[in-house]
C-alpha cells in the first residue's frame, strides 16, 4: 500500500525528512507516528489514573455504617 498525501505541505515535510534521515517515506512516517503516539498514550493513561484516584477519593468521603462497615445510604 502506498502513502498518498493530499496536502502539499505534508508531502514536502515527508520529502525533507526522508532527505535528511535517509529513511523511506513509510519509515519516516512510522517513526513520526510512534513518537507522537507514545506521549499521547502516556497522557491517556495518566488521565485515566487521575480519574480513578479522584473516584476513590470521592468514595472515601462517603459515610460508612459503623456496624456493617458498608457505605451508608445517602439522602438524595
């Protein structure tokens, strides 16, 4: 499958990168995509962890029935 850029700027950027690195267009695009994906994935994981910790914190603030050690029903 070949790469087909519909943007002249994208084509020019890939051409410049391949000229500077000696990589193929496919190789250059794959490396660039991996470099962008890595921090995006870390951010997604970080945000997910942050959301989980906030949910745990909110749960910890819920009143607990001292006899059953279960969360006490809250008034709506």
